[in-house]
C-alpha cells in the first residue's frame, strides 16, 4: 500500500519544494522589475511551449541519459523502451519527495512551464530557441516511433 502524501516527512518535503518554487518566482519578479511584461502570450508560443515542456519533462524524468540527475533520489525499476526507464522514489526523509518530482513528467511540467513563461517575459529569443529545440526533438521522436512501426526488415 503506498504511503500517504500526508506523512510528516512528505509534507515537509512538499512545503520545501513549494517554497523553492515561490522563491524562484519572487527572484524572477525582482529580475524583471521595471520591464514591460507581456499582457498575453501568443498561441504559437503556447503550442510550441507545450510540446517542448512535454518533451523536456519526459527527458528529465524518464530518459536513461538523465539518470545521474535522478539517481540520488530514485531507484531503478526496469527499462521502459525507447531509451526510457521506470524508477520510483527512494525512501527517506530527504530523498522521497525530490524522487517523486524528478521521476514524474507531470510533476515537473509546472516547473518547466513556469521557467518557459518567465523566459518569454525576460528573454523571449532565448526562450523561443529553447522551446523550438525541444519541440523539434519531440517531432523527431514521433517520426522515429512511426518509422519503427512501419519499416520492414
């Protein structure tokens, strides 16, 4: 039976992560102080950003190459195919919550999307270059998967 998210060490871990998130937003607000902030974002920025966020969070949470980032906080379960792995959080007061976030693309998405939105406000050219790169990689992944399904040996 999975441990409840209300376990005291998990509550502390979640509060710590939420504090980091809030602190990062506060720092971004200070950096952007005095700058003209966009009233809204363009549809193209949002669509490309969504695809890029999906790919980037998947890469962080599941790719074998990014295992060193997750290893202190996760345990390997098995290979998941397409160069991905399945991992679960290590047990322990200091490792479980970071392991939860780092092994979950859904959990990473708000962090990455926030960084992208802030990037669009502070340095739109760099943010768009990042998003374009990972959107192209996501498209390439789809083409690789499609090719693998239709090819004949």
